[in-house]
């Protein structure tokens, strides 16, 4: 094992210790997921259902190429759209263990979650929380003195991800940017499908293309690309290319 890799692991461990001291129970009055353009998510839901989501596709990894493209918000809104009106049970799982955001977006406690399942040998159903959205539950990233690398490399992570399809009709998993960290590459083959989120007019085309290549190289099923944060001079809709 290279000295560089060992140094990276030590750095991850130090960051994990810092995260362990953070408070994840700060109350937020309302979820901060953007609701503008929500109708487009229902259109996207119809496209997803046409791709066998909820049938053979039960677990979906939602990733971006870079930070700030909105993959966490997209995951939340997709879960909401899928579960709307009692159509299905949706589960959100935060496997962005580097910069977790779902606990804030969904206004829940982030103290206990996926990290605790792996590090403390807990069951997933022990850390599932309800949300204010009908039919949507969540497993946050959690906390603990364990690094993202150690969690992703742990054989139990693959077992837990495989079990998620038994807990809901559709599970959306948030992960770190695919071009910056190896996490998404390790997780992509474990799920039924992957959605790549691209920020309109910001993400370089070559970066987005390379991210799609990385996902395909893992053997994962790339369901499509979501064009997020469209500008006024771009048609006000979410562009979804599926199939």
C-alpha cells in the first residue's frame, strides 16, 4: 500500500474525529429543499417509472461530478415525487459521508445514521427516521470516529446497501461527487441504477462526460442525466435523458 494512500487514510481519520464532535441536532423550521420547478420532478418520475423504477430498479444512486450541483436536493425531490399521494414508500440514504447534507435538507437529527450501522454493528431499521414528507423516510450519514474510506471499504456496507430494497419501494442514495472521490465508483455497482446530476451552464461538458464514463466503467446502470439549476435563458424544465 502506497505512502500516499496511507497519508490520505490518516487525514480521513482526523476529519472523522472532528465530525464526531459536531452537533447534528440543530433544529431547522422547514426543509430547505428547493420547490421551484417541482412539476418537472413529476415529469421525471414518469420517465423513471418507465425505466422500471419500483420494479427491477429499487435502489438508485444520485451523484454529481462536482460539489454544489444539487444532487442532494435532487434526491430529496425525487423521493418526494415518487412517494406523493401514497404511490410508494421512498427511503433517502445519505452516503455522502464527507459533506452530508440530507439531515439539514429534511430537517431531522443527523446524530445517528449509516456510519453508526457500520461502526457499531447496528441494524438499518434502528436508524431510520420519518420525515415531514408523506411516505418518505431517511437514514442520515450519522456520526462517529470512522472515516468515509473505512466505511466504503467495509464489506458490511455492501451487505447493507443490498438490503435497502427490502425497506422501501424505492431508495435514493446520495453520494459524494464522482470525479473527486472514489466512493461513488465503489457504490455504483451495488445499486440498480445511477442518476448523474449536472448543473446547467456551470459543469464543464468534458467533466460531465468523464463522470458518465466513470459510472459506466463500473458496470453500473446509468439511468440518465438530470440537468439541474436551469437559467432563465434555458427552457425552465429538467432535462432527463433515460434509457
